[in-house]
């Protein structure tokens, strides 16, 4: 345990030291965030902020592989890298061409489904993943493999994009993701999962120093999609799929607000929320500051992580 804590601390230190160098490089290359015109004025002021700072999280990948070079660690790091590569392509187009739309949504979804399908295949073939879903009091829901794969494909891709939606305010995704990774560190009996989860906590804490309001850099989809993919697969590996509605409550609320906004507008030509994802609604309707939204959403995430830990420990 002390070794894992030490590696996490070292990851925090390296991210803290090297992020300014990455920010400098992104500025030199003029890889900065374009801002959608419909966003509020305080977001327009963020135009020109370096994008793709999520690249610094690759330090965590290197640390995990260095200190725990096992097949499961390689799998977890591959998951992170594959989803990060999709985000990188999106971010690079946004930054290099100053195009807020990035690559097409269809392209991103196709790549996510392909990568997710391949990774699930590896889990079944090499890590003895079962198609059972753990319920409470030791009960198991036995599903045919084909049904389970379809459900997990939709769950992982949907969750990865929900987590991506959460990256809309300075420090928001980091504050919400740290307790989620910490939850997996607490519940897992696999040293690789413990190492990977706590190393990511260390990396995110280091990046938070530069991403908290006012952000000196944005992690971009390079970081947010990687976080989304890795957290979703951790849920599958640890067989806590049943807890996802609680554990991922902030991410799912962000995604659901977008879905409801589009559905309601198509039916009524009116807006259900002032703006979606829902963190913008709290800002525009209630006048909450970025720091207040980040603090409250982070508190909810910590509360749900604690609740899910209690459920996993004493009920499942």
C-alpha cells in the first residue's frame, strides 16, 4: 500500500512540474481552445486558452506500467490510450483549425464502438470476464454473452460520452472524477486496479492546479474521453455495473440534460433548460459561479462514491 501511495505522490509531483512546460508548448504551437459563439460571455473570455493539457495524464500511464507491468495494467493503460487518441484527434482539429465542432460525432462514435468491442473481446478472452451482473445480497443476473456485450457496448460508449460532457467548466471534470477513481481504489482487491486508480488521482490533482478557475489550460477531449473510457471499463472489471446510476450520477445528469433539451426543443421549440449540459443551466438561471458549481458537483460525487463504497462493502 505504501508503494502505491508513493507512486501516486510521484505522479502528482511530475504532473505538477511538467504541466507548465506542456502549456508553454501548446501556446507556442497555437493549439488553443475555440469557443462556441452561443456560450455565455464569461466563456468567450476563455478563447485562446491552451487545449489538450490532458496529454500530461500520460505520465500516469507511464508510472503504472513502470511499477506494475502486468497484463491487466497493460489493458487499463490501453483503454486509456485508445479513448485518449479519439479525443486527441478531435482536439487537434478544434485547435489547429479553430473549429469548435472538431471531428464529426459519427466518426467519434464509430471509433468508440470499435475500440470498446475490441477491448471487451480481450477481457473475455484473456481476463475471464463473465457475463453475470452482480446484484445485491450475493445474487447474480445471468445474461447470455451476446446480450451482455450489447449492453456493455452501449453502457461504456454512453458513459464515456457522458463523462466527456462534464468537462465544461474549469476544474469540473477533475473534481468529479477524483472521487470516482478513489472509489475503485477502495473496493478493488486487484493491485493493478488499485495502482492505476490512485495514480490517476495523483495525476488529476496535479493537473487541477492548472485547470481550476481561472484555468491556465483545458484538458480537452484528450483527457476527458480517456477518463470516461477508463472509468467505464473499471466498472466492468470490478463487476459493479449495478452501481453505475449512483456512482456516475453527475456524468449521467449532464448527458441526460442534453438529451432532454434536444427532445423537448424538437417537440415544443422551447428550451427545457437555459442551456445544456446542465452545469450551464445553474450558471445562467441561478447565477451560480463556476467555483460554486464545481464545488457542489464535486461534493455530490464524493457523497455518491462513499454511498457506493458502503453498498459494495456491506450489501453486494
